[in-house]
């Protein structure tokens, strides 16, 4: 018998009688301001947050913030040339700019389905030195429960990720260091006008 | 109300004053208390060491001593928990089941059954409370720091009725002292270190006494305190609750 | 034979270091408490998580089949391994098929359990652990001491010395920021050069065939998205039925583990990127046996958050290595005897049964009750030594008989003074650092007879 059947047989033999699968439910979060809560959690996990009335305003702000110039490599979600490239070629990307679909107020996690990644390049939010996410201001949800209700079992591409803050580690004596392998910073622009 | 007093073996042999205080306190509060003379031990030392198959004798003896009461009360959360969870008697299963329901640790008996709101006790000292795990997490005598639940403490509530007593909370209110039955000898190094750390927190609070509901934990802490020649003394909560004004 | 007690005693030789270890982990426990206490529905979430896992275990065969079907439809290769050796062979064959030499790994306790690194390195493969903590212990040729914080037993000075030797950082440098930066540069090269990335799995969703991997550093993603081939290794108990179940588990996992509201990255891998290859290895290695043990099967609910480690007063004061198994701590002590009762017979006794572990466990495993139950099995199967068995029999004989008990008590209370150590071979260890109470003149019973005893019926 191959290992697959062996394992499945043993599971069948050894498992307990069927127990019910519980129904998932929302838990009332009270009267909270989603933007406040999201913003506070984002700051707590090491991110920056700005309100921008539109993408242009956000872009102008981040150009300043990161002192962007011709010589600095940026991977932008509007750039259609990114699709065919070898992921290794992004090694020197300084800033990745992309959109987020949903933001979760209870933990500042932002849901990014594959199609939101610049050029559908999965490595881009990780390999860059700094990450910028545009998030529609009305895309905030209270908890992960609501987030998964939105995500559903829809096909989010071959890959999707919740990102909450810049990459970090506390593996040396529990001292928090921002910028482990991934980005050293995360900047989120809450975009007021629904135009993403 | 017919109350059977269970005085666990360690208390009987080393801390008779704890048994006396418990008896006097219950009598003061109007209970008709009897101490069945042929009691020995709840069987926990064997069971927690992996030898629950050797507790039949203790179990049978316990059942024969304690099947005649409305309530059984013991000044030890640990022994009470053991009886509640593990007392078995194949000859008299109904008696064992009855006892498991009737047995109470002293503090919970006072707060939940007698529902006392005042005590004629006085103990003008600075006191730290050691929440023994079996009473704490097993019998749920207090809210547990790990859980998201409203805070309460049955022993704390009782101590608040004692005149002059100043209760100071340790930084980690319900960390284990490291006694743990035979753990205290098989894992001597960790056991003692845990005890020392509990003591250190109470010492920082400059308490005169460490009290609690379990003599075994207190004996372990006392053993370390004495070796350290510390001025801090241990005292069972029954002794405080029974202390009179003259004290 | 290595035992927890002996290793713990060594660990306790340096008391200041024990204090430091204890405080560091207590700090994590406190962060966890703050998170748990700020979610009003916390206890309900734990219950929900527990029910989902209980249900899954009761229907595990069907969910495994469903998961496999979906994963295959997603273009993912699925493999089954009955034990550690087969798991290692499967991974090695994938590497060999491509002629690869360099692999990067993100954290996977399963591969620790299977000793994959040693095996692959023995086959001439370069295996680089990329989680910072794991890289640190890998450079030191040590196993991780904690499943979430692998290098928690080390001080920054130790890490500084290791990095000085291996990565050329300045001698004596110990600033975590500086050391982390050095590791970042070093590991970036490894990510770029790697042919294959191996990751663990936190959750595998039966209804989608997808897997979810949680990290803070981003190392799983860096590896998986750069390399041509991604292998994800998982124990068969990682399955959950529905994608939406993730909402329950992701709310609990990081809060329980490190006191973060969520890990920085929760990556959902469904299909390989175009032109790439993805494999999932489903591993049994004793899990189906644990499933058969009624008293212990629910240990398979574990989501490896390590909250039970951080809260355990014994773990904090003995260190992970004293457990001499890949998964240490309270949960390790109930998993290990399933694999090898003789070798791990000491672990269920490395606990005071204080119960704190069961209280923090986000999936409500009755850890301390299972420790108690293992003790019964281990002693019945003769794994606890003859001295202990003899001592226990003597103790039982005395305590079962009121007459013998009273006689023993009357002889200077010798018996009870020596009760705990009757079961041990050595001189009474009680007295090493403690005193015994002075034996009182009379027992409580003696006092009672004098002061209260009335003839029956009065
Ligand atoms: S047993 Fe519970 S607390 Fe311990 S690691 Fe597993 S899930 Fe976490």
C-alpha cells in the first residue's frame, strides 16, 4: 500500500466519531471609528499612515518622503512592463507602490490579492526597501471575520497576502528591529475618493 | 449542617494548628463538625506521580470515613481537587460520586456555602497571598490571569473581612510556587528556583506573612525561607481567619 | 540518559541567567495577556477554534482528500510521507530531479522533527535557515530552544560572538539593530542564490487546497517567490475545513504567540506563479497513532503558537534544550512520548501540573490533564524506574491503612518527612536548599482526641 492510502486508512480507523463544524459568527465591536483604530494599530506595528484625497496627492507626498528621483528604482502598480521580468531583477527596487483591497481595523492588516501586485510579481512587496500601499478609505473592516467574508472563496489569483506593517524581528533578546528581510518601512495612504 | 473535616496527612502530621484553626473556625460559624478518626490521605501523592492504580486503598478508606456528611471541608485546595477529580470506589460508586460533589475547600465553603459576609477576626499585619494552582485553576477560587474573565478572589474576599490585615498583591498574582508533589524532589533545581522567585516578589512587597490555602505549597516556601533565614513567616489562611482580636 | 531534571539542574547553575530567561519569556506572556484581555470575545474565539479543530480531526480523512484534490487542481504537486525518513526522501528527490544545490528554508517545526537539515546537508546540499533566530542557532550548530523564538536562550552578546565568527561583524558588537542588519545582508545573498525554497505551513485549507504561512520577517515569501521551486511541508493535522476559518485562527495565533495583533505577513499560497513549481508534502510521522489515543488525540489541535511555553514556569526556568526534543515545553511533553515512550518518559513529569498552559492555549488543549494521564501510562508501562515504583508501593501501603499510618506518624514523623524522596534513589533532595518543618509533639488527630472526642451518640 502506498503511503497515501496507508495514512488515510489509519486516519479512518483512528479518528473519533464525527463532531459538528461550528458556524462562524461576527462579534459586535461596539461603536468604533474604523479609521482611528486602523491607524492606531498600524502605527503600533511600525507603519505610517496618511490621508490623501486622491492618488495624485499621495504620489506627490511619497515622492517627497522618499526623495524619489530618476536614479531610484520604483516598482509601481501602473507599470505594465513588470509582468515579464525575472523576480531576481527586483533586487534593487527601492520603493514598491501598490494598492490594497481591504484593511482590517483590529490589526492593521491589509489584504493584497495577486492582481493588485505590480506586474503580478509576488516578490515585490518583500524585496523592496520600502513599501507603499494605497488603500481606499472606505475599504476598512472591523475584524478578520468581515475580511474573510469579503475574500470568500473567490479566486484571488494564485496568491494573496495580509500585510501588517514593515517586516520585523525580535529574535535577538526580544528587541524589536524593523526591517528584517522585507521592507524597512510601510506607508499607507488612505485615499478618500473611490478612484483606485 | 453536618460537616466532615478532612485534615490532609501533611497537616495532620506537621501543621496540626492548621487543622485546629479550621475546626474552630467552622465551629464558630455554627457548623456541626466531626473529624472521622480513621482518615489518612487523599491519594494524590501516588496519582500525580503516575501511580493512580495504587490509590485504591486510600480511596476506599476515604469513602468509608466520609460518606455520612452533608459537606466535607478541607483546608487544602490540592487535596480537594484530587478527590473531586479522581475519587473512585468500585464497591460504592454512588458514595464516591456523592463525596466528589460534597467536598469543598475551606475558602469556597465559607464564601459559596456559608456565604459569610463578616468574620470576628483580626490580624494586623502586612500579608501576601499565594494562590496555589490547584485551588486557583482547578477549583477556580480566583479569576485566573490567563483568562479574559471578571476579576474576583474568594480568599481575597475573606481576607478583606479581617481587621487590620493589609493584603499586598504579588507582581505575578498566580504563578506556581514549584512544589508540585514529587516534582519538588525529582526536579529539585527548578522547584526551588520557582519557590525562591515567589518569595522574592513577596519580599519586595515587604510582607510579614505569606498566606495561602495549601499547606504543601506553604511548607515548600517555608523550607526555603528558613534556609534563607528570612524574617517572613508563612501562615495558613485558616489560621488568619480564625485569629481572634487578642492576637 | 538525558533527562529534563538533569539538564534543568545544569541550566540553573547560572541563576542570573535563569532570571533573565524567565523575565524575557514572561514579558512575552504579558504581551499575550494584554492582547487577550483586549478582545472581549477572546474566550469564545478559543472555544470556536477548539471546535473547528475537533471537528476537523473527526473528519480528517475526508478533508485530506478534499485538500489534495483542490491542490492538484491548482497545479500543485502533492506528496504523502508516512514518516520522517520518507519525508526527507521526498524533499531530496525533488531537489535531485532538478539538480539543485542550494536551498533556503523558513521556519518549519516539522522539518526539525524530521531532522531534514542534517539529512540534506549529509547529501551535499547547502541548507540555509532564513528565520533570524533559526539562522543564529544553525550557525551555532544548536537546535532551536523554542518553536516561535528559536534563539530565545541566547543573549545578544552570544549572537554578537556568533556573527563575528561567521558573518564578520565587529568583535564585541551586540546591538540587535546592527546584528539584524548584518543577517539581512547575508541572507539576501542566500535568497537571491537559492534554487529552491522550503517553508512550513501554518494552515492548509481543505476547500481551496491553499496553504497559509505566517511570518514577521517576510523570509518565507522572499524564499518562495524568488526560487523556482517551493516545497511546503506540513503535518496532516494542519488542515482546516474552510477559508473563513482562518479568521478565527489568525485572530488567535499571533496574539497568543508574541502578543502581536497579527503577524506581519499571512501569505496565502494557492497556485505556483507561472513557470514555477510548487509541492506540498503531507506528513504523518506518528500523528495517526496520536489520533488513536483517545486521551491524547486532541493534542493534534495544536497550532504551534508556543503560548504554553511562555507561560510555563518550568520552561522559563529550565530552557528549551532541557526537553531534548524538537518541540519543547508543555505541548512537547505530551507529543514526544507518543513517538518514544522510553526516551521521553521524563517529560510529563517536568511539570507541576499548575494548569497555566491549558488556560493560555488558543485551541483549548487540556495540556496539564494530558500530562497527568501520560504519567499514569508511563508508570504502568514501567518507564519510571523501579525505585520509584517501590517507593510508591510503600507509600500507598502506609497511607491506605489508618493503623500503619498512625504508627508511622508516631515514630518521630519519620515517614512523612521522607515521603517525596522515598521514590527517589538519592539522598533526600528536599534538604539541598530547603528545611523541613520541625515535627510537632502531637498530630492533629492526637489533639482532637484530647480536646473534642466525645463518646458516640452524645
Ligand atoms: S498546545 Fe496550545 S498553547 Fe501550546 S503551542 Fe499548541 S496551540 Fe499553542
